[in-house]
C-alpha cells in the first residue's frame, strides 16, 4: 500500500542555514494492507519526521514515498485532497488538535464541508454516529461538548473517528496513547486492532517497546534517523540482533525480577577517523574500526539488522 524508498530528511540550521542536520537517513520499508508496523526509537530518532513526510506535512529531501505505486511528491491540488481521503494522521496531544472555543464535534463539520458537501444533514449525522460507535464512544456523551468537558481518551477516540469518516486505508498513529492513563491506553490499542481486522493499515509510532510488541505485526528500530533492526515483531523482541535493540530491551523494567540500576552506555569521544561509521558506533560495546555504516543485512526471513557483528550480540 505505502512504500518508502531511501527517504532522507535534512534540516538547515543556523541564521543562514549553513549547518545541516540529517533527521532521517536513507530509510526504506513498506506497509501492506491490514498491517500494523511499529516505528520504535528514543526521542530525536526521526520517528515523527517520517510520519510527517508520509502525511506530506513536510517535504522529503531525497528518496520516494509511493502510495499504491504512485509517487507522493506528484500529488497536488485535487489529487492531494484525494490522498487525504485514504491517508490520515492522529497525533500525541489530543487537546492541541481541538480549538477550545468551539465544540469538539466541529471537527466532523469541517470534514463534511470539505469532503462530503453533497450529503444531507441526516445522512451525515448517521455517518458520524456510526464512526463514533466504532471507536467505543457514546454519541450522547461526547457530541455538543467543548474539548475541556471531555477526557483525553475521549478526544483521542474522536480524532480516530474523524479519520474513519473518510475512506481511510492508512493511519499514521504518532504516540497517540502516551498522554493517556493505563486503562484508556489498552482500550485505544484494542480499537486499532479491531480496525486492522477491517483492512486498515497503521504506522504506530512509539518509544514504548511494550506497546509496540502488543499491537504490531512488524517492528522497525530507529536510531539517529537510521534503521538498526527490522522484522517480524516476535523475532525482533525474542532474538534482538543489534546492540541498540538489546540495550532498549534490557532497559525495560520487568515484574519478574527486582529492579536494579541500568546504565545507558555513554557516548564515547570520536574523531574525524570515525566519519562513515555506524550511527551507534560511539555507544556500542562491540564497536571496532571495521564498523562502517551499512545497509540492512538479511539474517533470516523477516528479520534484518544493520550490524555486521550481529552474531556476537
């Protein structure tokens, strides 16, 4: 459905843009129909940047994003509007997505005026009620309310319902449950799982490994804009091959053992001779002078790693 081919995003920094920051570096993956892929990494790894490029909110510096085989960079005007019928995003903070001076259901009115002006009021009302019920909301308790009268979980579900009002085939879910309490989180995750059964594809962006493991078919581990490891979620989590993946999993508290202090590897001082090395070189306990940057290595079916010493992990 959606395929990323060596996409790169470079930001210009400073008053005159002389300094460059590579936020995403030659990332490639694809998402098929009815699949959930988790994009996992620490803050600043480029997860949200990838999601924004897929939603065409920011331009790509290099590479291609294909939607149903067509280059996204060519979508403009009506073609771009048609793209947004099928591809939608839901973001981390539900409160910032609503104008506090308008009632929360105004977001549905905006969708109608832009995409469904031909529908009668009654037809649209039925459409909205169906969407709300599909995400577990009681229309009587959420409609005609201001955002401050609703909880974060209710607002987040309304945003998912808004996306479903269109013919959404692909959803970018960017940290959509990080601001919700534990009981609400599982409800939203289960909603996404049900929507997947109906054919919806989802890019689930998160820094929480347990959430990625719970919801996704495949996982991509991102570090400083590059993919460190990718594959079937069960394989990535049960047999991590990259030192960074192993470090992330070791840092997760477990209820079956007493909590102990976990030391995150500090970055080592590096010189000009390390240019072209692996992105994780300055923190990797296995690093040697032979650790050049390289693409993903296929270790087995549905499991790839960007480390030539994967067998030593």
